[in-house]
């Protein structure tokens, strides 16, 4: 059955005041705001309407959000991925059931307006498919509320963790949308062999790739080059992402310029959460080069750090703050990273506020996008396919 709904007096990002017409969960017309006196539909009162945010990198299986507080354990001698993985294993053994923790985190994100998500899920020799089975079931329960892509993520390495290639293969058969990786050089100490498994599985299953890469400097850049070269050779542009890519934040300007051109040409997207104490990819320079830069909360209350609130608008604010964005066009770019650029990185169909797109949107108490990014209004209403699903942070 078809049903027509009208949302009146919606303020779009370009400042125009319009009526949004929704039929069968999609925008079927966008017209200038109707004259006063009309009472049909919902009056948005000139509030800002943005498309649902894109949470491009999160870990649904390892968060303790809503569980008991876990004090952060510092590494003994500076940041060490292997040591953090060991802390995580210890913490998870005493955690509340995973389904409950994942549900808490999903509702946190949806409540803030994220309606599409990419979550990495541990799949390796240490946990096998146990995490994935729980997360697949919980995602199925939330499919009406949010689109979720799952990455089979080898948290304990691929070569370092016996059985991992086979588990990743099985995870992709079970329904993972992408295959992940983890610091091919510093963690597995064999870039070629690590990437052979990742890209081999991607080709076998016809899925995308999203690799965690913390390695900095020349070592990190070398791996980014290897990933870009394989992406080009395999014609996988648009389906490959490097998450974190800290190296891009600490290489000289000329090397960065070359890397930006290479990433743009190969179609490799970069995910950054603008971490607090790391050099991170220069968002403006990469965007200028034509690279798709997207973002995510990454860790929320987990064994890696205690921060995170699942609000991608707040993430846009952090990206802008850390990037030194002050001008309106820069603040709009920060918002783009958590919305349209995220949709491009995730390959979402029918995204945006336009005729034909899915009516997934967030209504905010803000005059325009720059104000939304700096003020991060908490008062907001989230619509999925034209129906209210969350208000002021709470899923209805
Ligand atoms: Zn991550």
C-alpha cells in the first residue's frame, strides 16, 4: 500500500525552505515551502534537515557501552597494538553478553542519527566466528532501523593467528560484506603475504576491503602504496578503504601530495576518526586531491580508549576542530565527511535529500550546517524511510 507524507518547512543545507514529500519510504517530490495555512503533514518549523549520518567505522563486538566501566589500561612502553589486543581479550572475558553490548551501541548511534554503519567484527584464530554469529543476529534485528555492513576483521593478525584465513573465508560465506586487515607490516611482518590473503578473499567472494593501518611514516606509506596498487590492478576502485592511515598525517608535504593523487586515482578511501593523540590524515588536502575521506566513532568505551558517544555530528565537530576548520565551507566539509562522503565510501544506494533517495533524515535545531557542526545540537529527530525512529537521542 502506498502512503504519501509531507514534511513542511524543512531547511535544506543550501538554505532553501522546502516541503519534502515522501512516498513508500522515498522522497518523491521536493517543492518550495507551501504557503501558510496548509496543515497537512508534519511542520518542521524551518529546522535543518540533513541526510542520516554514516557511521563508517565502529566495533559493535568489543564496546562496553552500557556495561560496567572498564578503567583504561595504559600500554607499558607507548602505543602497542599487540598489547592492546591482549588487554581487550582480558576485558572481554568479564564483559556483559555481546548481544546486549552491541544493542546498546546500535541504539546510541541510531539515536544520534546514524542510519548507515560499517562495523568491524573480530574474526581470527582467537575467537573464530563466535563474535560474528552474535553480531549477525543482532544486525538482523535492527535491519529496519539501520543499514549495516560488516567487515571480517582479523584483530589478532592473519599470519600471526593460525586458522585466520579459513575463518575469514567462512565469515564472508556467512554474510560479511567486506574483508579487513591489520597492520600487514608491523603486526604480521609480511606485507605481501598479508595482502595476498585479504585481496585473494575479496576477489573470491566479490567483496570490498577495509584495512586497519596504524603504522606511521614511511612504513605506513609503503603499505598504502601497496594497497592502492592492488586496488588498481584488480579494478577494485571505490571498494577499498584504509582506516586510520596515520602515516598520511606525518609524512612530508610532497610525499602527501603524491599519496593523495595515488589514492584518488586508485579509488581508495580513507577513514579517520580524528584521534586525540595521533597525527591523522589531513582531511582538507586529501579531499582537495579528490580522495573520499569518511569517518566513524571507532572505539566507544572499549579496551582501546574510553571516549566516544556514537554521534557523527559531534565527530564532524571533532574533525573540524582538529583540522583547524573555521570557515563555513570548511565546516560544511566536516559535515560532508560524516554524510555524503561516508555514503560514497560505503557505496550506499539512494542517499541524500533528493527525489528518489530514501527518506532517511535527521531534523536538527540549527540554522544551517556550519552552526550544526560547531553547536552539535542534542535536540534532534531521526526519520528512517519517512518514519520517526528516534528523538533526542532515544530510539523509539
Ligand atoms: Zn577500528
